[in-house]
């Protein structure tokens, strides 16, 4: 039994919506650290003379670090290997990165030694195969130690314990494995044979070349037998945190290879909560404005598209949850941006439906479903091509970006796929059902198709002769490019800390802060090259960017800011090593170059090379203009900007593809009509779609720019510029260049044989 196509579509839509609703109600979202607060540390394993830091050594190091992090008591920690030598550690809720870095990054070589003698200096002769270390119980004194009798590999467990009864405070209880327990008994049995007060009666527990405890064996321990049971205590006047950290280090064991911190970032939970609130508010306002605009332009069809947009939001959100993707701040921005992109396919269908309605005349008035069905069939190739170009950009972001920006690529890709489903399936189902109603058939004006719209009417009456002024548009484009290049040359591109290395700390103050006063205070503290900015509501946030600094220098900067701002708290702390910054900068250029190349290859397959070169040239122009704008404005170029730039790449090509697809269609029908005239018609027929789609995206981006906070302002500005430039470059760069190239490299004319010729050759006519 076969089901009609319409019924299969309806069943598919029903299943998808039902599963999405169930997933959204039952699955909690996975929030990134930039939204829920916490610390993110990227470690890099280092080679040693004995061990090479390859993937296997890094994997072993990861297992040791996981045990240490579990000992810190952090809820839901995340550790993962990135590449061959990097380990990404995410610690939700941890506001002090120093604690985590000191614990998880230490080599933690635990050894147990017999004490052979006391020494006056660290240079004093040590026992054979031993060493001389400071005595923790006697400042200025030293102990000569034997060779290690036990190592951390023999430790079965380590636990921080409060010894209230014994008066020792916080201690670390150790339990040894079988062979290590026997060795511990032998070691303490030998020490018990020494007279009271003799240094040989002590046993030293050493961690990373420092004696943390050197207790003497109690008088009750029998000589030769030692302490049996395979356990002991490490004492040393520890605080609760020190005891827990030491237990985590000892139980985790020694790292197979040393590690160094190449990136570190901390975000406060307040900042993340504000970002979620602002992004959701921007999404709601952008969706509401887009819905009102679409309904005003397309009436009933616009209302149906708005309902489909609501379902789009549900489906794409559920897809993020189902895939287990981490929702980050740029990911939220991608989710909001995809709302504006999602309306594109609907607008493309509705504008084509208006054309088909006018061509069908009375037939369309009797059955308004016919122009809509024809429109869905004819716009499919343009919708597919436009969305594939955006998916290419999203894929490159996922492949080359790191951290939160990778989440932007995931949500953008999910949004594109969900938008195609809602526009081409759900909106079509709604339209088929609504347009079949007798009340709608009696009132064709309700559909939004009976009237072509003011812009389309004007363009139909008088097709603009834009291609006749090609030289003028080329000159204008060249002028804008020169202006952008001048900004890049004169002011330079200010790379963010992610691409150069360094440290950026954002402080929150109670009172408004004067940027000049804060800058002077930081310079007086010994950091004259620091970049100090005030941001936020009422200039209550201070951002300080410096070259690589340690925690001690950062404390000095904090005190300097507090001297002019009053009490301050750290809302965000990012530190990137110079080697990682250079690597990320290289990856950014590679991703951008591959983005351009991927678009060129895809468009060359789908269109003639002349069309592909024209679209990619316009896209490259848009990218350079956005970079030039940021150079003139002095805004930083970071990974979030890279996400915006690759989105501009996708959007610019997306817009060009729609017009080029229409030009290709007109060319097949146009016979010997000049390319310039066909290009003018293509602009006239697609310009309403370009304007209406652009308006949908602008509503969302303006809402993000105004409400998204400082973290998303630059992102929104870059995309706003990219959307406006993309719409303009399609008309004034892509098509003029395509006409220019087609005139000089025309496609070979395929002459179809006449009926008589085909009959003469034996063909069936």
C-alpha cells in the first residue's frame, strides 16, 4: 500500500516535531563554561630525554590528570585529548584557576626515603644514590636521604582526613599495595632500630623534590618488624584545601611526561547568566520582528512561515540536545542568527509563488495551491545551493576552530538543516492545507500572492539598466577596497589575545570607571603597554590586556584597577601562550583560505567557472571590507570574529547563488538575448527576495548587537556589515563581473538539430 506524497510529508513532519518536543522537555542542555562559569585549561605535554610526548604518552597523562581532577571535588569535570599533545580540562564552577593549575600540572613524583643524617647545607655530601633536601620541621636545616625505597606507584589510595582526636589537624592517609606495604614495613622496621633522637629514626616522604613530611617512627614500633597493615599518615600542618590537593596529587600518581599550560580561561557564572538572558531576549525580539515583517509582506503565507519558524526553533534546539553538543556563547549567537537565515527559503518560495500566480492568472485564482507547488519545485536548486555554501563555512569552523567557536559551527550547521526541513516540508504542509480552504479561495488577496508587491511592480514596469554601468560599479568596488586596504595598512589589524598570546582580564566594578584613570593606574603599576578599556553598562567593567604575565603580576594589576575603581571582581580571565596564539592565527588564515577555495570548487561544479569566479570575487571583497572596517574601528580580530567572517563568506555566496541561479534559468530561455539584459532581469526578479531576506537577518542582528552584551557586539557588527555588503556586492560586483567574463569567454553554443535533420538520421520524431 503506497501513501500519497503529501501524507508522507505530513507524517515525517509530525514525527520530527513530536521527537523534538519530547527531547526538549526531557533533556537538559549542556552549557559551555562561558555560559555556566568555570575554568578551562589547555595543557601541552613536553618531551623529556627519556620519554617522547606522543599520543600514547599524552593518553596516559590524561588518565593521571583525570584522577587528580576527581580528587579536587569539581562537579562534572571534562577532560579530553586534543590532537597528539594537548589536553583540554574544563572545570565548571571553579573560579580560581591557580588552584587547579598547581594541582593538575605538577609532575607529582612521590618517593619515600630513609633519612641517613642531618646536614648544614644543601651542598653537603649525601648518602650514596641519595640527596639533601630541606627539613620541613627545622627551618634552615637539611636532611640527607637514601635512594628511594618506595615510589608513588605503590600507593593504593590517598585521602584527606581531619585528625581532630589526635590534634594533628588535616592529614593525608596513605594505603599501600601488597609489595609496597611489605617494603614500608621493612623501611620503618629498620628505622625503629635507631635510638631516639637519631636522624636515622625518621622516614622522609618527598613530593617533587620537596620533603612534605619526615616523621620519626614512634617508640612503640618494634625493631625489625616496622609498621604493618600497609598504611600511614602524611602530616605537615596542612589546611583542608592543601590536604585535599596533596591527596589528589598522590592518588593520581606521577605524570608520564611534564605538561605546560598553553591556554587558560576563567568565566564567572554571573557573566554567563547575563549572556544567556541577553541572547534569549535577542532571539525572541528578532523572531517577533521577523514574524511581523513576514506577515505584513506575505499575509497568510507569512503567518504560516512564522509558525514554521517557531517549529524551526524547537527542532534545531532539540537537535543540539540530541547530539549532545555543548551550547556556548557563540553557539547561542549562531542559533539566533540561524533564525534570520531560516526565513530565506520561505521568502524565496513566496516570491517565486507571486511570479507563478501572475503567470497562471485565473487558474491560480481558482486553485491557489498550484503557484505554491510550482514555486517549491523551481526554487529547490537555489535553496540547496545556498544552504550548502553556508554548511561549507560551518564545517570549516568545526574543523579548525577551538573551544566555544566550534559550538558556533555546530549550531549554525544544525540551523541550516532545520531551516530546510521547516521551509521545504512544514511550510509546504501548512500552505497546502490553508490554501485548500474555501474561505481562502474566495479571498485571493489573503494569500499574499495575488499582489506582487510594490518593489516587484516597479521593477516589472521598468527593469533597471544596471549592467550598462558596469565600469561605474567596478570603480566603486575598487574605491571601497582601497579604503579598506588603507585602514589595514595605516592602523593595522589588532589581533586578539587568542592569535598573539597574552592575557586579558575583565574586572567588574561597583561604580563607573574612568578609562584614562584606570589606564594610568595600570601603567604606574609597571605595565605601560597594557591595553585598558571600559565596557559594560555605565562603564562598570574594565578590560586589561597585557603580554604574558604570571599570577603575581596579575594581582598587581588588580590592585591598580581597584585603586581607582573600588572593589573589583574578576569576571573573565583568559591567558594564551605565544606558541598557541601563533598556531591559532595560522589556523584562522588556513580556514579562511579553505573557505574561499571550497566555495569556488562547489560553485564551479554547480555553475560555469565564470559564475563561480564572480561569486567568489564578490565574497572576497566582502571579507576584505569587513576586515578593513574593523581595522578603522580599532576592534580586535579574534576567534569570534573569525566565526563572523566565515558566516559572511557563506551568506555572501548564498545571496549570489540565488541571483546566479535565476540568471542561468533566464539564459536557458533567453535565446540570443544579451547577457547584460538577462542579468538586469535576474536582478529585477530576485531583488525583492534579497531585500526581504536581508531585512529578516538585520532584525536578528540588530537585536543581538543591542542586547547581546559586549561579548557579542563585535560579532554582530561584523555580521551586520557582512549582510549589507553581501546584498550590495551581489548586484554591483557578482553580476557585472559575470557579464564581463561571459562576454569574453562565452559558453559554447549547442545547436539543436532540426526535426528534418533528426528524421533524416533515422531518429524517431
